[in-house]
C-alpha cells in the first residue's frame, strides 16, 4: 500500500516546508520541539511490531488476542485550524505508536498554509502532507478499504461523514471548547507570547492579580474560586494549583508547557488493529 501513489500531485511541495522553516524563529521551533518530545514520552515510542496474548479463563474458555499498529493513519483538519501544538498532538502519537503510513490532510483548504503548521510537521518528520477536497478524502478512504487495510482517522476538521461506513477504520473526533482560562500568581508564571503563537485561535481569559495583559487576553476575576467556576475544557495554572484544576478541566497545563498539547481521550490502543478469538478451554 502506497499513500503517495494514491494521492499523487496533491502532496504539499517540499519547498513550502523549507520556506516555512526558514521564516520561523529559534523560539518558535523550541516550543514545537518541546511539544514533540513530550508527546513521544507520553505515547512511546513503540518498540514491538505486534503482540499476542493467550489466556485460559476460570469460566472454562480460552482466548487469544492479537494487536498490531494499523496500516495507515489520517489526520484531517481544515483551513481554520492553525494551532501547531494541537496538530502535533494528532500526528506524533500515530508515529510514536508504530503506524508506518501517516498522512496529514488539509480538507477543502484554499490559499496559503499557516507557516507554523508546516514548520511543526517539518520538525516532526511528517513528510506526507496533502491538500484534498472532502470528496477526495472519502475516495481515498474507499480505495484504502478496498485493499483491506486497517486505519485510524483523527478528525480535527469536524467532518465525521467523510469517514462513515469503514469497518476497518477507527475514527476519533476530539471536541473541545476553543477557549481556555489561566490563573497567574505572577506575570512571569506563563509565557503569554508563547501561548499566542501556539494557540492563535483560542480565546484566553486570565484570572489572578491585575497584571497588564497583551492583546488577545481578557481579564476575568481575581479570586481562584472564580477561576475554577470558569473552567470548561482547558486550564493553565501554577504547579501548586494543578490538583484543583483537574477536578474541573479535561486538560491542565502548567508553567513550561505553553507549547504543548495532548488530546486526553486519544490513547495508544486507538492506533492498533485488534483480533480476538474465544474458544472452549481444555
């Protein structure tokens, strides 16, 4: 199976990656490299190529379970998606979990690519990146299904219909409120410029003492309970307050993690294709 053969001229030109990388700053690349390193620690890297577990059960039956990385993974996003960390949090896990054919696809995109996305994928070694229409994505998945290949799709574009009806393809569609809250004990607690670069599409509300804030950040209340009441999906808090925030948020990031992201429900098993057998035991 060759994804390159299936998508052909839709691949993004290498020159665009080189140009984006050349325009990025050392600080921007350092933030993305930290994200990549954290994700590799969290997800792997996987050292085995397959596993098989045989069991005999007290209930009088036996089982065999086999698992191996899926044949391919697609990461789908659209032109409104501009966060390098959130893209890396979909691409890097697939690679770290042993998927050999990983394709990142901008669906129905028009115009120039976000420089930060190309730089992030260049740093992650993600070579297969394409611009495809929604119809072309559905056709690609149909072609892959016809080969009997197993796959995993991470749908960051919110287009579940593109992947419907594929029996050997698992789909994960992260959904979260595109807002975040921060609590600052001191102005230097978080690098706000880094957050603006990594998440240019997120609306940030800041709680804590009344510090001057850069553009893109709005003031919340001063009290920590008010901060907790405002938490929905994502919170940035000092290390000594993480436990409180975890009771409310799906993702909590502390100082030093401004460039990082992880999709909390995206687990290594998602990138495995499973076979299970039950039979009468001895």
